[in-house]
């Protein structure tokens, strides 16, 4: 019997048992109808993503449980594509399976799941395993995974093709992936590893534009090809490359081979910047360029046309300039340069246009004469050499010490100090004439001042100007009148005492009395102020200064240097002067001066550019720890102590100069009226004269050709005399540019130097010669010198012990003179080598030893 209510309510009644002839029997029954119970399915547990699974393989299994109640039918479990299920761990995986209930119940059953994709398609997304049964709500179990392609097994070999300073061709071959990525990093090995199932991003062959994947790793290529041109690189920089092979199906199904093909390469140097040529001469000029870091040497070309189709010189240099000779005079050329190292040569630089100078005159002007000399002007005349034009240079107080530069046009002005300067501006060599004539009237001069003149002949115009510097005529002339002060003056100021490099421990000031009588200074003072400060450093004076005598004052001291070379009259260690800029006043009392305009100021100097007061329109020049500012002598010459130190035009810039021969003792009683140098044949003839002499022992003749001064002779003096005297000395061993000065020596041992005069003796080469290389032995480079008495075709070649030619150092036309070639044997083995010079009928061979 069963109870099957048809309503939700209580039921009761009897079951009647009746039969014919039998007593009816009733059985009481009752029950309650309730809400019917539905079939249900329960899924317990969750699954993680199955991750990356290579197509054709199977993942490890994961599991969960399923159960059911009140079931009316089997539970059917269905897996999505690529996934399989089983109730047996490790086997019997199917795309679906069925669980049969017992009395409507499926007990908790473990279901095992694997992912076995059959194609590479990337991530599956969120999928479900379904669990269904009749009249039961379907239950889902989420699953996901990523199918990736098979992994390559062979990496590419990485090599490099065309190389530039900012670009690089990377080649890759031999890998067995369907695609590949190239990763580049500057300065260090690639540290980036690609991730499977991830497509490369931020890829750009322009390294500067590619996305940084971290630590400077950038992907510059992604594809199926075999090369990429990488741009956006820096010159002279090592770049590291790693190429990863990979396969891919559809979507993000990349599978990268974990081992990359790697290599590294240094980019070429950046191209130098060529700059304008200098040292322009008749047969050449110096080519120049800016340096490039990492360069071994520079290669340059000189051509006669701008497209370099006709190159006349190809050579190399270890520095950023090189003198090129053997060119045609007054001709336009073009040059370019490349930086070279072990990697190769950079691109060519920009092109520079340069013209050689016109032919140099072969004879200098001569016979300098002075006429119509007044206190402010003079006429200067000369006999022309064979140049088309000439430059007349004038300097006050000392010999002209600047050489005209080939290729430079100078503007002249016959008003002294108004034209261009020759040489350093601070030397004040002024151009007073530039033209084809034979005379000039110079104005703007100062009374009682000696002026020195030099005349340079030249040909050409503009950058083709070629000056003759050989034996230019020189002369000097003193203007009339007097610029000697009529009062005591400040003769010298030195503020560097005791400072770093100082020769003396103390600062000092020297006064000078140029008058004919002693001057009592016992109520006077010398005062110091900083460049822009007020006077406070007052040093009272004592006694008097004899006529023509000096008066020394010692001030503050420091740790460096020796004692002063004179005995000071007054000492005041409380006044510490600046070594480079300040103000000094000589005052007729001891009251602090208000400035240069103070009525009690006897003399005043503002020195250095920062001083805010001075006599005249410009400050005296700036001294240093090793030099002073000193007043010119009575003749206006830069030689204090020779004929006094009283030159005074009330203009500090004109009256003072910088002197490194510090603390000169009082003037020696020899007055010079002239001192000249002239080239005669192969020697230099010096001539000088004096107007008066007192106790004059004589003159040491000193010469400077290179380096310092050297004594080359002695000429005896005339003792004491008021009569004019003339002297001469011939130097037969001078060569090139030389300077001369006289050391006038008194009988008590005191001495003074004259100003310097110049001459130029042309060094004539009369024979061919090949010098021994230096250094020798050498490693890896050595220099070889040779000389030619005439221009001609020259070859200089290097051979090994077997006579095989290993280098050509020179192969072209070279001018007469001395030359140097450089041999770089970095690529050659140690051993003995021979080098041979051939020019015309001359041949000479020498031996050298390379030791590595």
C-alpha cells in the first residue's frame, strides 16, 4: 500500500475488506499530504586555472565532488571543448559522463578534470562543466586555461650587418621558431625574459622610441624575418642583443624558447665637427676638428672640389689638427674628417672650405727712418721689400712682440692705439699702417716716450694674406719733450707676497724721486684701499728720498717665498694688499684720503679691472702672485731701473705695466739711446748705443730661440763717460725666430736688462735626410722625421724582414722642409722592420724594432 496524496492536507478513512458471505472488515488509515521534494544536484569545490598547456599535451588533473537527491534521472556531466572528466583519477577521461542515482540519490562522487587542448588558441576565457538531471537545476563548475603553441628547440645565431654611429643592422638565423623577438639593451647584457602566452608590446625599431620593458630592455623587432635595422642609438656605445624564438597559433598562444641567441656590438663613433683651418701658408694650412671620445685616430681628406671627386691628400692624425703642405698657393680646397677606432670609421664630417695663402714675399722692407719727431707725433719711413703691401706695427715702451698671422686682415689707424693689435691684445702692438706705400705719420703719441716699430711685408688679401716674418726691419725712436714726473711717484706695487707661488714673503710698495732734489716725506703716508673700498691702510713715512733714489715699504707677509731683495725704509705688516686689484695713494699727510681727487694726493694708482678709481681713463693692468705693476722708466720704456722710474702721463694704463722681475734695485747709471737687431747674411748683427755711462763694466748679450734666455757673449763697456758710445755684436748661430737682450753690468755687480729686440733667420735645408725613428724600440707607434731641400714626390714605406711591404706612410708631393710621419704597428707582430724614403734620385733605408 502506498499513500499518494493529491493535495497538501490531512487525509483519513478506512480500507474496507468485504466478500460475499463474509463479514466486512475495516482498516482505519490516515496521513497528511505535504509539498513534494524536487530533484537537486550539489557541486562542491572550485578549480584553479589550468594555466599554459602546450597544444597536444595534457595538464595535471584537478578535482571536485558532485552529489544528488530526489533524482528522477541520471546526472549528466559535460565538459567544454579541450577539457575532459573522469571518476577515476589518472584515466578514463571523457568529454562527458553519467552518474546513476540509487533511490533518487547520488552519493558524493569525486570528479577528475584535465585540460588537453588540440590547437593553440590562447586563453579559453571562463568556461563551465555542466551537471544536469531531469527536473533538477543544472549546476556549473568553472574552468579555464590557456592553450599555447609548441616551444621551439633551437635559438637563432645573432650577427651584425651594416654599422653606423646611431644605427645597427642585426641579423638572426638558424632558429626553428615560426617567429622571434629581438631585445636590445645599452651597456649591459639583456635581462628581459619574455612571458609565454603574452604578445610582445611596445615594439619599435627606433631604440629611442621603443617601450622600456624594465632595466633598459627594449623590444626592437617582432616577426618572422631574419634581420632588423635598429635606429635611435648613441655613438660609440655597446649594445647587447638577445633574440628569442617562439611559435604561436591564434590569439595569445605564444610559446617562447627560453634560451636566447645573444651578441653585442659597439656602434661607430659619431662624426667629428670640422672647424675652420688656421696657420694658413702658401703651400698649405692646418686642418682642424673637434674631438670625439673613444677615437683611436682621425682620417681626413683634402680635395680640390667640394664633391671630393679629386682628393689631393688623404692622411691621418692622432690629434684634432694636422698641418697639410704641398698644396698650390692662393688656391681653394675642401676638407672633411672621420673618427676611427677598432670598430671602424665614422661618417664624414661637415665640409670646410680653406684657401692657401698667396706667395710669401722674398725680401723684407728695410731702412726704417724717423723724421719730424715731436712730443706727440713722428714720421716713419722705410724702403719696401717685394711684397704687394706691408703692415707697420708700433709699440710703446718695448720691442714689438707679436707676429702677423697669415690669413688675417688687420685694420690700421695712424692715430696710435686706434688700430688693430698684432699678437695678444695685452701686449699692445698697434697697427699704424697697412698699404703699399713707404711712409706714415703717426699721431697720438706721448712726450718723452720710446716707440718701437716693425714692418711686415705681405702678399694676398683676406684669408690668402701671406706675411713675410723673416728678418722684418725694426727700429725705435723717442718722442721729444718729457713725461717724467716733477714729484715723487709710486714706482711699483706688489700685493702677492706670501701667497701660493709667490717669490717673496711680503707685499711691498716702492716710491721713486725723479726730481733733481731730495724730498722730505716724514709727514707723508702711503695708503691702501680695496678695489671698491675706502682708504684705511695708512702707512706713515719717515725721512726723505734723495734725487733719483728709490724708497722701499714692506707690508703684510705670508708663508710662501723668500725675503725681499731690498732693505725697506718703512715696514707695516698690518696692510695686506690684494695681489690682483686695489688702489694705492701717496698722500702728503697721514689723514685717510677720500679718493683720487683728494687735494693732498701726490700720486695714485688703481690696478686690476675691478678698481673703481684711477689716474686717467683706464686702470693699470692686473698683477698676480708672481708679478707686480711697475711704472715705466723715464724714457717710457718697460724697463724700470734703467734711467729711473719717473714716467708719468697721469694715465695708469699708459704709465704702468706688469713686471715679473720683482723688486728691481735702483737705476744703473747707463743711458741707452738705441738697440737694434738686423739679419746680415746667415747671422744677426746687434747694434746699440749709449749717451752716458758711469762705472759700466760691460754687457752680457743674451739670446732666446726656444725656452729661456742664454748668454752668448760679452762686450766690454767704457766705464764712466759722458760721450756717446756705440757697440755691436754678431750672432752667427741663430736660427728661426730669435730675441736678444742686453744685461748691462755695473762694476759693483749691479745689473739691469734692456728690452728685447727680435730677428728671424731663415733655416735653409740643403740636403735630403731620413732620421732614426723615435722611440726605438717602440710599441705600438713611432715617429719618423725626414727633411727635403726641395719640394717633390715622396714615398715612405715600411717592410718586414722578408721584404714584404706592410705600410705606406707617405705617397705624394711634399714641400721643402722638415716633416714627420707616424707609423702605427698595432696590427703587426713584434720584430725588425725597415723603412725606406724615396724622392727623386735619393733613397735611404733605416731599421726599427717593434717590441710588444
